[in-house]
C-alpha cells in the first residue's frame, strides 16, 4: 500500500521509498527525513483543497507531503502479517 492511500490515523510501517530515476533527489530526501524501512508512520490529516497536502508523522516528527511524494513510500499497516511469513 502507498502512504498516500493510507487511511488517516492508521499506524503503518515503512517498507521502502521508491526511486523513479537513478540518483532520485526526492526519494533521497524522504529517506533523510526518516522514511526508512521499519519506521512507524501515520497520516494525521489532509489539507482542505483536494486533500492536499498530507500531514504525515514519521517517528516523532511531522511533515507536510504532497500526495505524489507520499505515493513513493510503500507501507504495511501495523499488525498485518507479511505475505509468505510463517510464525
């Protein structure tokens, strides 16, 4: 699931940030901000016009992201099993 599709106030875990090109500056910046594998993330709110920007909390920090930036972050909703995992 993409971060841009995550329902508000639903906890999730970052799986990865997708690069659209070699040396992708936006993907690199998202990683620098803390959108890294295993980090907890949550969409707190959305703006009034076209639900943009999204107010996203990663760790203890909040950021405003455009939907196209949030769509680069793949997440897994907390508490869901990873496909193929055996306990």
